[in-house]
């Protein structure tokens, strides 16, 4: 069984910062991409940032220069540092990992439960 456990959401004022973390636990053999997605009320889930196993990153245009994604491969953990936050960053943030549970298993997508991030004064 594999679980993605997220932490770090909450309420922050405009211009403030938050840090999200997500750790993959359970039977994990290898992790490929890890990333963060978000879904605001009435909108579709969208990519925020993703980081590959080689450290390559991709960001949504709306967060470039403000958010930084990083990972700790030894702990199968991904972090998202969010700075200069704005009201439009308000959403439920979901952790995602593309991983396999055994040497010969196939890579599959896993999702965390989501953590609420609210930017408001």
C-alpha cells in the first residue's frame, strides 16, 4: 500500500509565504516525477509544479518566480515553497507521484488527500 501524506496548508495573508510537504510512504521501489496540483472552487485541477527524478522542474506560468519545488530523493519527499502569495493561489493543493512499488512493476500515479491553502486578509 502506498500513501502520499501532505502537510503545511493553512491561512496566509496576501504577500505571505507557506511551505507544503508531501512524503510517499509504504511499498515504494522507485519514484519518477513528483509534483503539486491545485483545484480552486468551480475550477478544474491544474498543474502547479512538477520535479523529475533528475531534478528538472516545470512550473505553471502563474507561479513562476514565486513558488519553488524541490525534492529529497532519499525520503521520497517533495516540497513546495510558496512566496508572495495572492488570493488567486487559494485552492486545495494535491501532491502527486509517479512511482512503482517493485523492480518489475509499472509506474502508476498516486495522489494525496489534498490540503487547503487560503490566501486572505
